[in-house]
C-alpha cells in the first residue's frame, strides 16, 4: 500500500466526510492497492459539482484544523482547490476537484477512505491521462492497471466511451507516442524498488502490441464499452469468442452495476 503513513492517516480521518459525490480518486486511489510501484505525492478527492468541491473542502479543512493539522491553500477556483496539509514535520498535497459523473461503475464504499472511485474507472481515467501528458508516473500506473485490473486493449476500447473524441485506434496511436522514460524521470519518483527503464519500455511495447490486436478484433459499433463475464465475475478482454458469456457493459452518469441475465 504505497501511501505514506501520513497520507493513510489523512485518508482515514477524512473518510468521515466522504460520500458518493465526494470520493478518493486519481493516483492515490490506484496506489492504495497492493503491489504498486510508487508513492503518490497527493490525495485527490473528486466531486460531482463545483459547489460540492467548495463544501467538501470547507468541511475537510475544519476537520483537519480541529485535529491539529495546518491547511495552506495554494490554489482556489471554481471546481478546483489545492492545499498543502502539514503536521509534525510531515506534509502532503490534497486536491478537491470537480469531475464528470459519467463512469462505468458506481463509486465504492471503502473502509480506509470512506468512498473511492471503482478500479475500472480509475484505470480508464489513467489511460486518458497518459494520452494527454507524457509523464513517467502515468506510464507506471497504466502498466500497473494493465497487469492488475484489465489489459490495456480493454481499457483503450472502453476509454473512448468516456471521451468520444477518440476512436480506439486514434487513442492507441496517441499512447504509442508516450512511454519515453529516462533514469532521471524515475529518479524524480518515490519508488518502492528501483526500476530498469529498459524493462519498463519492453513491458510497455508488449502492452501496446497486445492492445492493438485486441482493438482490431472488436466490432466497431461496440467501441466505448467494457465486457463483463458473469462466469468470471469480472471485466474481461474477450478473444475468439471466449469467455462465451462476455457481454457489453456501458457507462452512464453515476455508473451502473453489470446486469446479469439468468436463464
């Protein structure tokens, strides 16, 4: 669980203020999963409206100050607030931001954080983030979700449902331009263990190749969906008709649980 002890303590404290429209998301939510490779530099809380950003920040600030934390606001504008939270010589950034309500799954109740974005939505968001910026942290996070949540091809296929300006192939083409990773890039990250840039590159090229094969195998009129397999009780990348029960799963505002039809 590569959150610092300070970040984890903040998450537990602020969990009382979380709800289905105020939830942990971003890199910190991905990195809270087991076996991730890097530490996050901030906590990100997403909200369904600019008004909710403001009210959540006010409630969190009061709670933090009441527990002896210092809250230094760095930026405040409609729909986005960033602050540095400090206590006893430790600090982390915390961000409160507005995000689209369109997602594949409802947000999840979390014992550690109150509520957090579902892993499949964290993963598709991360793919879109990497498409928009060439950052080593996004590349490592994308490889992590590729290995632990859903292969890259399935994430690319689904992500265009969140951003219809892309087709799966155009999104994949943009991702091919990412992945330049230098030792200096890795040195700027707080990594659990050292990483070899050549190994990271090889893993990324293999993921891209598999993704290209997958998106070219799917019917174009299904672009923008996930595939859910009741027999495997999860999202899959169907191949050559397997698993046979894989069915499209589309997103909507607020997300929706997969619909399982019993014979």
